[in-house]
C-alpha cells in the first residue's frame, strides 16, 4: 500500500515550527551571554582592600622603615623616598618605585651588605605582597597610556636630519646598520631601536665624517725644539757649552738610536717633515720612521762646514690620529738634532664645501676669530636654533654646549681654532 504524501499545509506547519524553535534557541543564547557579560562588568565588592591596607600599615611599612628608613625616609637626600607612602593609596603614586623595592628585596641587593638585614621570610613576604598588590590594582587607577620609550632616530631619519642641519647627504641611510622592525614591521618602533656599542661606534664615525664634509680646517704646523724631542734622557747640549761647534741647542742622539716626536694628525693627508741637524760628515743618511716603520731616508750634506745646522725635507702620508715620527742616528756615528717640524700640506677645497663652511661658521675658511669663546657661542646659538626648530635667545644657557676645556686643549696643542 502506497503512503500518501504529506499535504502542502502540513509541510509548511513543520517548517514554521522548526524555524520558531531555532529562533527561540538563538534568543535564549543571546540573553545568557548578555547576563554573563553584565555579571563580569558589575564591580565586585573589594573584600581584600581593607585587609591590604591593614597589612601594609601594620606589617609591610614598619619592617621597611626599620631596615630602609635611614636612606629612604621622607627627608632622605636621594630621590628614592618610597617610605613617603603612608597607606596603599600612596603606593599608586609611585608604582614603578615600589616595583623596584620588590625587585631589590628579592635580589638581596638592598639593604646594603654592611647594614642590618631583614629575615628571609620577611623579604619574601614583603616582596610577594608588593607584587600581588601592584598586580591586583593595575587596572583600578587612572588611565595610563603606557611607558614612553626613549628612542633614537632610525637611519633614514638620521640621514634626513643631517641633510636639514648641514646641507649634505652622505648616504647614512645605506651605510648605517639596518634598523630592526620587530614583529610589526615598522622601523621607527622605539622598543626595537636599540643602541648597541657597535652602532654607537658607527655614530661616532658618522659624526667625524660630517665634520670633514662641512668644516674646512686650516693647515696645522707642529714645531719641536731640542728640549721637546723624545726620549728626554738623551743629552741636551745648550748653546755656549760647545761654542766652538754649535750655534744652536741640539739633542745628541747616540749611534744607532733614535729621537722621536708625537703628533696628532687632524686629517688624512700629506704632511711635510723638516729635520734640522748638524752633519759632521758628507752624505749622512738618517732613516725616518712612522710608527716604527721606515718611511724615507734623509741625506744631510755638510756644504760649507760653517758650524751651521742643515735642514732636509720629506713628505709623509699620515692617517688621522696620533703618530710617532722618529729620526734614526747612523750605526757608526751620533746624530745632533736641532729641530723637527711637521706641516700639513694644504688641499684645494670644492666651492660647495666652502659655501657650507661659510654658512655654518659665518666666516670664510682660514679667518681666525678674535675671541674664540665668544665666536663659539655665536655659532652654536645659530646652529641650535636650527636644531631645536625654535629661537634661542640671549638668556639661553649655552655653557653646557660650549666646552671651555676643549677650546683650551686645542689651543695648547697648536690645533687651529675654527670657531
């Protein structure tokens, strides 16, 4: 017997009933979720607040005052006066300081080793209470945007800053190490812009490169008389002690020994060395050493035998920095040295560099200021106005930017004064 098919009306009733049940189920689920959310958002009674306050005032603070009060009380000289907190509400005003207190207790770095110490149980109990209290009250205070991270410029920003301040582009966006982007992929995230020692060295090299590209330093000259030559222990013969021979003071260098000078070359380049000596024999050969390595040999000739010193020259290629330059006496006779003079050879500068120098310093290259300190303040005031992007008036304290000691050291070493 064949089954009779459902009527159309019966099928519609079943379908509507199913949809109704589904709608009721969804509605109940939404009501339940709303109740749960409201229950979570409803503030609960602070059952531990009174206990925390009592515990802090009766247990935590007295112990800290006993062992830390000499250095961290209200009138202490340092700025770590965490005992200013009289109750738990005061802790919220110095959360980072109290986090440091807990860390110092756990690490046993405070109190100092030569002071009275709390017991181990006191350390653990107090540190644990501070940490728990800070964690439980982290969201109960005012709105907090997070810690402000001190960040450096990335290499692209550094390149743009140098271009704006000095007017030169030296490619630091390519030559400096790549900046880490962290998980977000941004290269200006302060939390990933670290300053490791290697990068700090690169910044120092970059600073020197910037100065070399913008500032034209006049050629320097270093003069060393007999009393300035090294080592000091060699014989110094004064004029008049051997009048029949010498017309000038000289340094007597024994056979196969050397006399030296120490110079600070301000730039890479060529330097002309002049050595004055008394030759006692025709064609006296004197090797010249740079940092212990023979670079050239001077030949002194006794032309007229008129008891006057002879001077010979050579050109040396020096790198920036300190160098030892020595004159070596022959193996079979002593050497009588009168003077040694080192002069930097001038180099022709491009018009672009001359214009940059004039814009930064305010004078043409080679012009010597009358008052170096006053001129340094004037130049720095103009530069700082551009760097800070705001005017620097006459009342601004420029002392921290002008190093009086560096100016005096440069003058004492015979270095040229640019500003």
